[in-house]
């Protein structure tokens, strides 16, 4: 299954994702939809605090290295990277996960809406990012 980040965005923008947990339409639900769509064999259980920042802290135990590169410098972000913010961060106080798109847009759910939206945000206070190894090499606009 070949897909670019832009195709993922086109396919999901404006939709809602919910996996049945007690807090509907969270940012985590959107990332969970990504994991299910690509059939990644990883855990996405927020086992430490119940917040999505746990996925970054547990990335090695959960097997994320098989499917993702780990990015720690926000200046190295590329379109399609899944960015995670910690609780207490300046831009996302309760923790958040969303997909990066240049120059400063996040594609995510629960960004002021129950739908997947694009929103201008700050990335310099991220914990880290997951760069999906499965993205197609097709660049934006290529046929």
C-alpha cells in the first residue's frame, strides 16, 4: 500500500475518528486510525499517565522503531511526521499528537474540533516525532 502524507491528509481531513474509549474524538483516536489503517503491530495504550505523551516515553517497549524513525529536533520535521507534545508544554498543555505539515500546520483531531483539521501551531516545544518509514517516495505534486 503506497501512500504519501498528502494522500493521507486528503483522505482524512474533515472526518471523525473514534475507537470507543470513554473520551470521544481525541487526538489519540486519529493516530490510532493511522495505526489500524497501515496494520502496524504496535501498542498505542497510554499506560503511564493516560495521556498521549506516554507513546513517546514507551516507544521502544511498544515497538515503534520497526515502523518509525524517532525525530528529536523540531527543525528536522518533514511533512507527515507524527509530533507529540508533553503535558505542560506551552502550545499543548494537556499533551497532543498531530501530523506535521510545513511550515507550521498540524493535521489532527481535537484541535478545537471533533473533526480532523489543520491548525497553525508551535513545534519547538515538542517531545519528539515519529517519522513513518512506510511513506511512499512520491513527492508532493509528482505523478
